[in-house]
C-alpha cells in the first residue's frame, strides 16, 4: 500500500474500501489504539491496589498490547 501511495497509484471505490485496506495493512484501527491509550492512562486514584491491579489486567487483556 505504501509503495502505491508514494507513486500515486491508489484507487478505491469508496472511503469504506480505503479504511478496510488501511486496517488490513496497519492493524485494528482506532479501537485498538484507544484500548492501548486507556491502558497507558490508568491510574490507581483512590482505589485499593487489588482493585487497580484487577482493572489493569482486564484492560491489558482487552487491548492485546504485548509491551
């Protein structure tokens, strides 16, 4: 996709086709990025540590983030 973009040889029938190709090439899209961002922004706040760790683990599983 990137090579074709650089030489201006990309054509899509619709914006939906473009988005599908973009997600296929580069991953899950906004949903995946939002989950990773949520994981990085988690704070303990006034919760006990056990509650925080449980939420962190749940969000981490849902995000698919490996690092």
